[in-house]
C-alpha cells in the first residue's frame, strides 16, 4: 500500500522562516516578519505577500543566500520523523511557499524524496533582482500539487499525512485524512485532525 507524507518547510521542518534570515542581513527583518505573520494567519493573500517580501530582497548576493541556507536550523525531531515515516512505508516530500535554495540542502540532508518550492531570480552578476517564480506561489498551490502526487503515486487521501503551520497549508489539508497542525496558527488548527504545540516533530510518530 502506497502512503504519502507531505511536510511544509518553514517553521515545520525548519525552525524559523527562511526569508526572515535573509531580511536580517539586509536590516529589515521586522518589516518582513510582520508581513509573514499576517500571511500565515490568513490575513493576506499568499501570492501578494510573497512577491512583496521577495521584492525587499533586491540587491542581496546569491552567494549570501546559499550560505544562509546551508546553515538553517532544522526542527527538533525532523530526522527522526522522516526516518520513522519511511520505515512505515511513507514516501516523504516537502512543499514550501519559500525557496529551493533552502529546501534542497535540507531535504537532501534529511533524506526526503522530493522538494517543491519557489526560485529566487538573480541577475548575471549573482545579485537578487527581487523577482520570484515557481509552482508554490499561490494559496491553492499545495492542494494542487498534492492531488497530482497522489495520482502519480497511487495514494488515497486516507493514506496521506500532511504537516504544516500556516494558512497556505490549508489547501493541502483538504486532501488528507491525517492533518497535523504543528505549532500552528489558529486558522490551520481548525482544519487539523491533530495539533502538536511543542517543537518536536517526533510526536507525529505517535499518530501513525
């Protein structure tokens, strides 16, 4: 029997928000954090908030982005939960409204099968232009992607586990019978079957 586990990245597999680490280097972390908070609470359209925040990153060196992403803090219990789910027959993937620069190295380290995220655009000199593209830019993107994966892998919703923390995870929650709100915003907790309010992903193994 095929089973699928889908994790959000920022504030789920990773302890923090990638874009906040970038903004800190540029000196306007508080401004970006405020926009992120509102987006995750469902107060702002995700696409609008993403493009607004990435626009503020214009001028940041791509090399600095890569350096930051190699050193992002992995959430406590992330390695254990990935290993445990794989032992239970799950294919484990990551969906992120954030950036491939961050998800790729983390997912390779954790042994996650695939990561789906967005791309920061840099010019020929390796400087961010403030533009972003990808399949995870919209509020419905994760829901669209999970149904495509379920069809590809032959996985039913009753054999699908999803884990996230914010409003842009709602669309994938709609297609899974096991829905874990991890240290999440109230809007996501309302849609969850389980809530974990401590930063320990190993708790998920008690649910499957």
